[in-house]
C-alpha cells in the first residue's frame, strides 16, 4: 500500500470497516526502530524524517492493541499521541534504571480495561530489572498485560517482547520463557514481538511447542503476502520470511492477518513492517 500524500485521510486501513465484526479486536506488533538523530543511510532512517510518517499511519488506523519494540521514551509519547486521546501505554526502558529502549504495549482504554501488568527481564531472574543471563549484550524484556474487553467481556493476556539479535542461546532461552509465561495464563493469550528469528528456527519451534500457534497460519483470511518483516526500507519482498510474529492460543480465533507495507510519499515509517491481526474474542470466555 502506497500513499502519495502525508495526510491521514488518504491512508488505507489494514482491515476495512466492512470486514470487521463488532467483537473483533485489531492487534498489531511493530518494531518502530529506535530514534537516530544524526546522519543516516538511507536518509529515510532518520527519526526527524520518519517520525511524521509513523504518526500519520497510526493516527489513520489505530490498532486497539499495539506492541512496539525499540521505543525510546519520546518515541513512545509520539505513538500514544498519534493513536488518540483514549490510548494509554505500559512498559518502560529495558535498563536497570528503567531507561533506554522499551517494548511498551499501547491500548485503547475505551475498548479495554487494564486489570494487571508487569515488565520482566528475559533472564534467569526475570524480576530483576536489567538482568542478563544467556549471552545477550544488552538487557531484553517482556511486558505482560491483562485486559478485560469491554465489548465481549472476555479476558485477554498480551505479552510483547524483542528477542536478542546477537545471541542464539538468548533467543532460544527467551522463547522458552515466553512459552512458560503463556502456559501459566488462563484464557486467551497473545504473544508478539520482534523475535529476530525466521520460519523453522529453534526459538519459534520452542514458542509453538505447546498451546501457542502462529496467528498468520491460523488466520481464516490473509489479506497480503507474507512479506519479510525486516524491510530495511526496500520494496516489499519475500526472501527469508518474517522475523516479527504474533502467536495466539489454539482456542482464540484469528479472522484476518496482514503485513503492513504502507508508505508515505514512497517511504516507510520504519525498517520493519508491522504485523496485524483481527481477533474474534468469544463472549463465552468472560
């Protein structure tokens, strides 16, 4: 999807209003690329340039739940403001002092009631902020949020994360930790984020070894090709497969799935493409 102007009015929606049931919940994950202020290559990577693009896309088509990665505090503020006045977010920087990049979860507080949340380190000591155990050179975190959907009355737990890009051991151990956290949950659960792992990899095998399944493949309708989600500001392509994923428990219905290739004046808001799904929560799960 390409937009020739920088206006929200011209931006196509990922899922048309005629495609959505009133019970459907629009959920997305997007690595928004940490802020870089100096000279960049390509020039599109500079935050002062692409921040406006990100704001335009989010304002035009705000998911009810959005998990982001690499969000610095000022970037998180821009995302929340762009989504709308009813949106809130949870999660903070991954450092021991709560600063730096984070994986905040944004949500529409008119649609969803936040009932509980926590941020955990991906380590042997998850409750210790900033802790590292498995060879990752920087801390990694997962944000876990429990919601009650005001429309269906259903409970929903969401986990949002960003696995390490350098350490294969860290990615695998972190995936098992996510698997275990999801297994502890009663009711519908979504695990999403930048996994830095492609199709058939060991971390995904661990994540999908229990009750979790790949939302893309379980979706009833897929409205785009399964593009590589690390776009790198290139035209959409299918080469290595996605590294950004959304997993759901086997009982939760995924009505639609899509990879977000929308651009503003021919340029993408991030080096990653967003992954979007429509969940159909059951009123019997309240």
